[in-house]
């Protein structure tokens, strides 16, 4: 065999080995425990918000031990986990301001400012609510879940999931989420900083029928160090909507302002 033929055979063998290795890695199933954790998280996400495009109004009341109660209203248009529009309805002085999220990029558009302002998902929106608490619909796309343990709360069994951020661009570095074993309803969550410090806690309450299934219509978020500092989010008028991709563009936002 000539040197050229040997080279060709060696090259083809190496190519096939690499191709097969890449295929097996891509097709390799998740370990059973990881697959279970992801399944639990996805089912819980489907209860919190529809998997299809939807619209919902959110009233937020924020309470503090050293400040007056702050009340705000928003309208959210969401499609998947990467396309969200958040419109400020109240206070009237801020009506017309709109946040647009594409992927993990977030901007705020203001009526009298020509260029949008870049925001971070972890930045405070109001009270104990971060931008990402409204702009990101689901945990599944932002966190890698792991099943930590099971717990019993008020006579019911719960999965306790540990959610680790896939990168530093998401809202929280680490989340602990309690999910009901029988119906996959989220019960409560703890949110942690990169340092490991507990930032705040939340509870999911008042399950009612919205957009075709029972969902939490009230969320309470409390500061971990000062529980009296809290925000109450009320979700209303949730409906499924046909939202074309053009809705989530700068040009379309001008029509909404």
C-alpha cells in the first residue's frame, strides 16, 4: 500500500472515530436522577406559566418597614422563555416604559429617550422583585436541576430541587425549589447569591384556573434578612395569545408606547 493510501485510510479512520464519539456524546441520555429532576422542573414550570405564548397582568404591592407602600401594575407578553415584553401600566408617570427581553438580553425603552437602556436580569425592578422575576417565565432554560431530597410539608410530600445557574447572566446563582410530588405545583423557593448568601424567599399561593389550568395567582417575595420587606405579586387576566415574532422587536414597541 502506498503512503498516500495509508494516509487516506488513517484519516478516514480518525474521522469516523471522532464522528462516532461526537454522535454518542450528543445522543447519550441523561442519568436517571438528572432526567427525573429535569422532568419535575419542567412540569412545575408548566403550572406556573403556559408553555405557549400568553399575556398576563401583574399587580405588585411592595411593603417596607421604613418606606411607604409602593403599588405598580404591569402587562406581560411572553413567548417561550426568550421573548418577553413587560409594559408599565401604573404609575401613570411611567406609563409607556417597556422592557424587552431577547434571549438573556434585557433593555428598557422610554418614550422620551431615543436609545434603549441595557438592564441586568438581577437588577431590582420594584421592592423585592428583580427584572428577571417578571421577564423570565421559566426556570428550565436558566438552571440545571438536581434532586436534593424529599420533604413533608403540612402532610404532603415534596421534591426539593437545587437549581444551579447555567451562566452568570441569569437572575440568581442558585435556587432551592419545593415541588409537590402529587401534582407538581410549586410551593416555595429560596434564592441565593454567588457568595452563597440567601437573598430572599418566595411562596406560590392562591391556585386558580387561568389559561386552561390551575396556576398560582399570588406570589409573595420576602427579603431573607428583613421579612417585613416584601412584595406581593397578583397575576390576573392570563390568556393564551398568538404573538408573532415581530411583537418582540424595537420597531413594534413604538406601537405599544
